[in-house]
């Protein structure tokens, strides 16, 4: 059997390309199944830690914004997971809210002061 050099080189080039593509496919599977979930978990833990710190720093009189867009004044804690919030000063409307619904401070000045304390 007679092989010319061009066909041998082409066969070798095809094998190299297929090997590289297979390696990239395996690398992609590793990234999607291992690395991305680890990064997502770390990000979620960081967000949970920041939220816990936020909830811990809220005091009576602070204006808070909830995830559904309602904002009001934090009155007091009504348990481990809930707090009372005044949403209407005139009629003294107070609602009971789950602490996990807090999105952040509504008053930017209070948020800045707490951020400055955290940095010290």
C-alpha cells in the first residue's frame, strides 16, 4: 500500500483537531458542572451574609424597602423571623413582615452611615 505525505499530514491534522475539540468539550462539562455551581454558592452565601448583617443593623425608626416595593418605618421585632413596620403615619397602619422580605434601607443617609461603620 502506498501513502502519500499529504494524506498522512491531513490524517494527523484531523486527529489533532478532533483531540482538541474533545478536550474543549470535556473542559466545558467540568466548568458547567463543577466550577459554576461553586461560584454561585459563594455568591449566594455572600448575599445571605450581607442580608443578615443588614437585618441585624436595622433599628426602630429606620425606613426600609421591601422586595415588593412597599416601604415604611421599622417599629420593632415581633419574633426571630418577623418585624412590625409602619406604612402609614397618619392612620398608624402597622403590618407584620418577614425579615427575609427586606431589600434594604429606604433612607440613603442611614445606609451610608452603616456602610462607613462597617469599613472601620
